[in-house]
């Protein structure tokens, strides 16, 4: 067992649901938060935060990253050591890009390394899902790629979803937040059989569309009846941005996670046009967005000792 005194962990942002895959599918993106953990000679925790929206992050024991750090030691039946944590943020908060998942995964991975790596990646994943409550963000944040998660009697089965190299994710991040709690509050407690069948069929088509890169399949597959129709009204300018993305050549547009970030899938030939169109459409609505094309991160959380 190798014990280290400090470790840095980089965790990718994620986009979850991808339309019909509510709470079960997500993909890691090439946008990252960085966390450094070091043994400390003062009791408790000391946290510093730099980067995007740093002033909004708590720096006491209620910090989610630290809570995940403590969770791993509790799981081991050990007292967490005093620790200095340095956080560098690039993933915006409360925007539907998995910022909380980066914290949960980062805290668990960092603690596991400082503890001498007693847990496997699968065991860390189980803890992360338990903390988050669903797998769609934490799984790709931990292991990278696009992942479909399904529960079984033994735990979780994780399926790699091939992502065609010509399919480009474009994220349009507005300058306002939407909490996951608010986005879930508007959802119905029951859905019809017809809507359940609709989403089952479209999730199957989504998996094949992502694998093959067939844009006609993706145009149909990104439709959803379980969560997006109820959340669209929470996102100012949703219809205008969607129309602009489609007119610019996107296969379709969905809400990234709980929103308010909007995710368009397009091809390499149209990615720059889609970025410009989505940005202009939101600006016309009085919203100042950051719009950029990204790629799928294939590594997930990575560490440096």
C-alpha cells in the first residue's frame, strides 16, 4: 500500500439525460474542475477556491467536496485526517453540467488516494451514486465516456455507449442558474404508459444514433416526454435557441441535465455555425451565454501525486 501526502484530482464536467435517457445516461465533457488535497498540520479542513464563480463555494465543513472526502473515510471506519484542499473551478455551478458530481467524485477519489487506495473504482462508483442519488453524472465523471447505468440485484451495471467521432456536443451556458431541486419539483409524479413507451423507443434510437452518427436517427431520438416538456418553461428563450440551433444544422437540442444549459448535437461541419446561432439567439432574448463546442472526455477522473 502506497501512502501519499498530497494528490491532485481532475474531474470532467458531464451532460446528463441526452433527451430520453432521464437519470440513466450521461457523458463526460472536455471541461474540468481541479482539486488538490494535502495532509495538513492543523485540525479539520482548510479550503481555498479559485476560478469560475469561486465566491459562491462554501469553504467550511459543509463543502460538498469535503463531505465526499469524509464519506470515504467513514466508509472505511476511519477518522478523516486534517487536510488542505485547493479547488480550481472551470465548470459553472447550478447550470446542468455536473458540478456537484465533480465534487463528489473528486472528494472520494482524493480521499481514497490519501488513504492508500483501499477501494476499487467500482466501490468508489457505488459510493458516488449513493451520494448523488442517481448515476447519470457521477458515472461518466468517474470513468469517462458516454455511459448508460442500470441497477441490478448485485448493484449497478454500467454500459459504455459508443459515441461517433463526427457527433459534436455544443453547450450553451446562460448567465442564470437553475437548481436541480427546482427542476425536479415541476416533474409529474406519474407518467402515462404511452409516454413511457415513447421514451423507451427513443432511448434505443439514441444509442444507435450516437454509435453510427446517423443524423436522421438523432433528430428523432432526442425527443423526450418524461422531463423536458415540464422544464422548458423554466429556461428563458428555450424555443428561440432551439430553433436557431436546428436552422444552423444541429441534429437536435436538449436540456443538459436539469438545465439551464442547453446541449445541441451537431457534426463537425456545422459546429461553428451552431455555436454562433445559439449565442446570437440567446443574446436576442437578453441573456448573456457562453457557447462552445466540446468533445467527449474518455478518461474520467484522473489523479497526479
